[in-house]
């Protein structure tokens, strides 16, 4: 009996010495064999869908399956007898069969095994001693590594991912309202460490730690301060004077297949509620467009703390609704969830196979002292059309979208219009577009309107997989009508960049853009140039 068992098993597994040396599917290792054996045990050879009575090894396989229960199949009821075999697989199969033989010996009579059978068994064990020892060593190593992982793992529910950006940058051209270039080349860094936890497998809690040194001593952008306009700002020029702090806490959780919520006490932006409807990575600080204005529509540059809901009306149509308070964690007067600055968003977006399009409406209120209608992307006057000291209500409507013509060519665009209303009266310092201010009287109810737009083309994988060259032409926010002061000229943003992907974790992006008529005023130095070389580490 034992001799017949070993003969049948050897006949199946040792079809030829060549087969033992051939490579196999990398996805099938010893652990997989054991998993398949546990899941695919069969009691009859007829349960194998790919075994026929005409197969040359049918009798041997039938004997091993039906007489000895020594062969297990795959979960999809196949045996895969024609696939090449490695010595590791043979060792694993032989080991499993020997375990079953030991059970037969322990539960059967002494006549079951004779000396001849034991000699055959001993020879097989000797021939495959190396493979059995190697297999045992791999198992022991796996157990040791598993124990180490269990003891030293960071968390069972939390993972860490990070992005470190370093950039060398400089601007060229006279400062707005000035007669010389006041900038020098500089090197700065921004780092973000995201701790992401899931408690149900579908939700996501993200706590961000951040540090950076892209700003000057008063907290404003180094580039904007040196050039006199926010139109030259980098997309990643945020700052904490290299002090590590927590600027962002966000919790996402679904309540059904079509409805999900986002809540957070700080650092939640429209981009955390909805998408910017731009091609993948275009809006990424570290791997997308280097300029602040060129990254995505200014309508999405709103932030604070609050809650939002996303409703998948259909698989391709999504409605996002959100409310963000500027200072939700401050209980003093003119602050808190409902008595201070706020922004509310409604965004309807349609996603197709080749692209997407969205229509967004944002309404907000900015108390005096913290007015910023353009997210720092426009002229000083467009950012605070009545001066920073006048409380301002605003409504913005915007459309944005992109279309992928081919795997290597895509176009994206956005545009929007801003309505602003002064909410109190008084004298206010209002930008004159030349780097200075005039003190003008503002009446409560005065109105101002501004508009903006951009179009860009990008070429994924051109020059190498993961690379992304692109160009952008845009009109930064400009006050076209105002009861107090409007801008007579248009500024133009022209940008080119090339993201060079070194590997999955490192990219280098040289970028260059020019601003014509900075601050929407042709009386300024006609052109401002910005150059940057950004290196991004993702891990």
C-alpha cells in the first residue's frame, strides 16, 4: 500500500527532471500552496475540471485522491497538471503526503508498511532532504519576521505617509511699484507627515503634522513679499518657521454606498470635501503645477473647520455640499462655528471615461482683518476689493473640467466670477495696484465684481513613464467693476513645467512662469519672471 502510494505520488510530481528546474508563477509560493490545500481538498478525481480519463496520469491521480486523500486541488476546482513544477513545490507536496502516511501508520495495522516500503520512503526523504530543510528554514524565518512585525509594528490601524518638498527658486523683474529686483535665489523646505487610520476598513481619519520655512518673519510668502504681488506665489510656499504643528485633522466615513461625510475641526479645505476636477496630480503640491494660481481654480481655495457630505446621485454624478467656519475652535465674539467667517460650497461634478466637468457655487463671509477672496492668487485689490479692514460677503460661481484626448495628451480649464459686498462703512486702505494704498471711504453695501480663468495642456508619460510636461495660460483674478476702485488692465499668467519622475518616490520639477502686467496694472514693470526647481520625496 505505501509503496503504491509513493509510486503514484512520484509519478505525478516527477514527470521529468527538467520540470523541477523550470520557473513557475511568482504568485504561487509555499504559503499559497498550503492555502490552496486548505481550501481545495477533494474526495474524487471527478471534482477536478481539468482532469480527463484520457490523461496519462489519471490512474495515479485517482489513486492518490480516492484511496489516500493525499492530493488537494485549487479553490476553482482545477489541478493544473500541465504547469511546470519546482523542487520547492514537490517538497511541500511530499511533506503533506508524508504527514498523511504517518496518520495511516498510526491508525492502521502493522501489516500496512513493510521494509521495502520504508526503504522507498527513506530514499525519497534522503533525495529531498535539502529541499525539506530549505522549506523548514523559510518557515522558521517567516515566523521570526512575523513575530518581529507584531512586536515592532507602528499600529494595527494606522499607516504613515509623508511628502517632503525642497525647492530652489528666484524671481526676476522689478518689484511692483519699485525700480529694481529685490529678490535673491533661496532654498526652502516643506514637510507633511500624514497619519492615516481606518477603523472599519472604509472610513479614514487623517492627522497631519507639518513644518516649513517658505515665509518671512511676518508669515507672508517670501516670493509675494519680495515681488509685491501674490501672482508670483509657489503652490507649496506655506510656513511654520520650521516648527512642527498640526494644521489638518480630517475624518471621512461612508453611511451607504452613495452617501459619505467629511468632518474636521481644522485645516479642512474645499479640496478635502470635493475634487478640483483637474487631471490626476495636476493639483498636487509636490508633483503637479508649481505655481499657486496655475494649480487649480481659486474657488476651491477656502478652508477652516466644519462638515460636508458627498452624494453619488449616480455612479458618475456627484453632489458635494459643505460648510466651513474660519475659526470654529475660537469661542470669542465674531468667531466660532456660526458667528465668524465662513464658506459654504455646493459642487456638482460629472465624471466620464475621458474626463470630467463640474459647476461650483461658493458663498462666504470674511470679517474685517482676514479678507481673502482669491486664496492669495490674484491682485491685492481682487483679494480684498474694499481693503482688508472692511468685512466682506462674497459669492463665487465657477466651472472647471478636463478632457483626455489620448493617454499622452489632456486639456484642462477653469473659470469663475466673484460678487463681493461691503458689510460695514468707513475709511479703508485700498490697493492702488502700484505697491501702495489709498485711504478711501467705503459704504456698507458697496459692490465689486472680479473674474478669472485659465487653460492648460499636459502630456502624461512623455519623455518617460511618470513624467509630466505641461503649459498653462491664465488670467489671474481681476476687479472688473467696483463702486470703490476697479482695475483697468489684465494680468496674464504663462507657465511651463516638466515633472521628471526619477522613481516611485522621487520627482524633480523645473518650472518657469511669467506674469504680464503684474497686479493688473501695466504701469508696473511689464513682466515678472519666476523660476523654480522643486524636488519631491514621497514615502
